[in-house]
C-alpha cells in the first residue's frame, strides 16, 4: 500500500485557478508518483514483487494500470466529445499521434458527489421531430435565445432527439450559450439525453458515445489539493488508461468532425440505459459495487458510520478497490472489503480513517488524513 502524489490538470472549465482534474493512475500525460519520492507509480509496479500478478513481464521499465481514476471540479460546460474503440484508437494514433497520443480505448464511468448535470447519448428517435420543430418555433418567437442559429439548426435536424422540449432543456441551452456564445454545440440538448445525477448515482458510457459534462456543485472555492471536501467536488470518474478525445464543439481545442462521424455509433436510447446501479455486497456490509460492462475497471463505494445523521452519511462516501480494513474515528466502526486480484486506487472524499491490511504479506498501517 502506497500513498500517492497525483497530477493536477488545469483547464479553463475548472474552478478557481482552473484546477479541474486530479489524475490517479499511470498514464504518461499525468502520471502519479509515490509520495515523498520521484518514483513513478508505473515504475514501482514494474519493480515490485507484489505486482507479479499484473504481468509476466516484470522486467519492463513501466507497467501501466488499465484505468485512470479522477476527481473533477467543473465550473462550466466541457466540450462535446466522444472516445474511440481500441481499433479506432490505433488507426487515429497512426494517422495523428499528436491529437491521439495512445492506442487505447476510453470507456468512462462518472459517480456524482453533488448534483451533477451532463449530456449523454442520443435521445430516442421518435422524439427528434417534436424537439426540432418546437425549437424552430422558439427560434421565431425568441430570437434572443436562438438568433443566428435559426437557419443553422435546420442543417442538423437529421440527428435523433428527445420528446417535447421542457423548460429544463431550454435552461440548459441558455447556460451553454452563456458559456459558448456562437457555438453550434449549444443545441446538443435537443439531440442528447439531459441527465441530472443525484449524489451517489452513477452513469457509464462506452466508446463511441457522444457526451458532455455541464455542471455540478455551485461552490467556487479552490479544491484540487490532495485534501478535498466532497461538497466542492462534482464527480469521481473512472476511465480507461487513455487520453484520446474526439471533440465536436464547445471548446477552443482541436475539433475533428471527420473522426467524430467515423466513430459515433448513433445509438438512440433513453437516459436510464446509462445508469449503473449500486449493488450491495451481502458479505461486506457498507460496501456497494458499481460494475459497468467493462473489463478495465469497477468502482466500490464504502460507507462506514455509527449513529450519525443521514446528512453526514451522504457526505462521507468514497470509493475503493482493495482488500483493506477500514475504520472511521472515533467510532471505530469497521468494514471488511472484498479481496480483488488486481491493483486499485482509493480516494477519500470526506472524513478520516485508518487503513489496515489484513491477510496480506505484512501488517503495515497507513493513515488517511481528513480531506479539507
């Protein structure tokens, strides 16, 4: 068990100081290192005898985890984007290694820590015409909202969409217009599922799915140090070990519409299909498992509390994938975690704990300090 110092990504959509993502993993674009050391996590795994189950090639300089775990801080809408499959990623990397830096796919799972808004996947096809027709009507009656895009929107009317436009959808379009005036991407809520996740809810989308994160909690404080308060975070995200992103709109970065059209699957489905249920593990009280249709990762949520308010419980969730004993002070309540024959990363979003390895090769103990 090793404490990590992780890489902070700064993007314009982040909160104060543009701090936006904390990467926990081994990807070269944001590698974690061992705390108080310059040793990369990937190098430590390669050299560690305890990592022999990860690969038969431990002589390698680096062995990478198959996932990146992130915590995210979102002040405004992210780009409209999709990610390639492994086969598509290999072709894109060969063609353009600058914009597609690796050959891996990037499935994504988002776990909401606050109320969390996003767009994900095309809406059911039967809802297309109603939305487009209604928006065209709104364009005529509310030129301040649509204005210059009245004619442009008509060119995109072949996309699938949701049923009649709700006031919530209009407000999403209005907010996106404020974030990205002059961008055709503001109309994506007409064609994509608008989802609002509650804390503790989780969604998953594989490669080839069009999506965009919109917003989360309203707190504007700076957060992405190692110590973090959950009320300032929007979500915990697990993704494949890749940084391949195909952007469609709402970004000053490189937009590759040809690649986007090449990879999108255009699957039309209701938003419920993207939700991942929390499955309690009967033999492990307090542990719930989120298992998407993906071999790269799964997520465990562990909540340990004793005679505490529901509000406190909701603010003290965190995620783990390892075989440790978890104890919350001062209650000394504990939870045993399932044994998994894989590497894992843990992040505590609130509270303090003592982690004790059990049934392992050593009796080492590590304190996890309160995240502020």
